[in-house]
């Protein structure tokens, strides 16, 4: 598979890591915008996570978190190389990462006319910034595409925060390049599943969810339960 690229001109953004670990970006105008993940995470209900940590213990929970981050970073590196048409055995030499990549490869092959990969964006309207994994055509429809790993299959209602991220990135992309992605696509690799999972929403649905979340995060999440 050879991917076609229609890369947009990257925006000039400086990424800044605050002392509390939260990321901010500095725009060309000098505005400091909170990252999308920090913004959503700051308002997201973490009660389930706290119960999970209490059940298995802080040490074990931290190890799982670190392992998951390492697994996700490795898969992102391989995926990006593949979409740039320069994946080599040297890049894809870890057997665990290779296994995960093999699961999602058929889904990646539905991508084409890639607009950006791991390229920072920002929105003056949202006053947020961030780095989407990919914006490209997925089955001939422009989409914000996010690559995830998970230890288990998740319901669509369990990854609403992912769709909120996609909505933010779609708004940013439209604001600067006057092209609105029509879909949000989450491609997920799960070790115990022989194939990759795809979760999709129409972008107008995601944008409406984002609006409600920004207006009242507590009420929005209460309706999800």
C-alpha cells in the first residue's frame, strides 16, 4: 500500500510543559492555550479510575499505566512510519508492537490523501491546542483519525472523551484550512483480539457533544451513565 499525501502547511506552535505536567501551546500571537487532552481530562469524571486504583493498588495501577503508554507510543511510531510510506523492519522490530500493528493494518489501508500526521493545531475559538494523530480520508470521507490501544473491547459510550478530542481537532482544522472533517474515527488495537476495532461518529454529532460538554461538563457526563 502506498499512501497519497495532501499535507497542509504546518502551523507554528510551541509546546510548553507546565510544572504540574499539563501541556500548553504558545500560538504565533503569543496566546497560551491549554492542550485538548488536559482540558478534557481536567473536567472528566475520574471516579471509576479512582475505584480501580483502590481495588488493585497504586503500584500495580501505575505499572499498567506506564506499560499502556509505552505500548501506545510504540504503535504510534510504527503507524506513522507506515502512513509516511517508509516503514522498515528496523522500525517495526518489536514483536508485541508488530502484532498490534498487524491487527490494525487493514483499517489503516482505508486511509488516503493524508492532510496531516502528528501535526499541532490550535483554535482561537476554543482557545485550545493539541496534536491530532491523523487527519485524512477514511473510506473516501475526510476524518479525524485517532490511534488507540486497549486491553479490552470498549463500548462506544465508554470512549466519548475520544470523540470530544476529535471534535476539537476538527474545529481547529476547519478554522485554519476551511475544510471540515465529516467523521471521527477511532482505530483501536487490542492484544487479545485478532483484528482491530473501529469506532466512528459523524462529526456533527461530535461537535454537538463538545458544545454540551463545554457548557456543562457535569450534566453532560451524568447523561452518559
